[in-house]
C-alpha cells in the first residue's frame, strides 16, 4: 500500500476498498484483521485489492518472495532442452520403484562430480 502512496491505516483501506468493491462492504474490524495477518481476504476481495494497488493477487496472498521463487523455477524449467524434457517425461512414466533407482543413480553422479558437472554445458 505504501509503495502506491496509500497510507497504511485501516480506515483508509476500508474506505478505498468499499469504493471499489461491488459486494457487501467490509468492516473496519475486518480490515484490521487483514493488516495484522489474522485473516486473509477472499479471492474476490484480493482481486479488487490487487487491481487498486497495481500488484498481482498472488503477491497479496503469498508475498513477493514466494512469487519471485516461483518465477525463478519457471525460468529454470523453460531453459531445458527438448531431450532433457523428454528424459523427464520418460522418468515420470516409470513405476515408483524404478524412479527411486534412477533417482539414486542421479544422486550418486551428483555427489561424485559435484559442481564440476554444473559448469559444463549439456550435450
């Protein structure tokens, strides 16, 4: 809120939210619970807050760090080559016992080669 120039006061949030929300108005007590972290607004209310504050709703629900870590993981998966994705798909099709065996082999290679393998480009 403060990043958008909105004072972090329950009365301001209540007034501004109720101006934008078409449903049943929220109470000052509900806003106080939101700000203290004692309650989480329903999804429809999060949408209104997010539009007003110009942030993504998931930032309000989970925090900026959580959203940032999800984006980093998505970027990492997006960098996989076709053959790496095909290998992962084949791995996921294996029965659980075979998955555990493959996982142990990969862990053994990772332990043996450590960071040395990470510096080399995939072939």
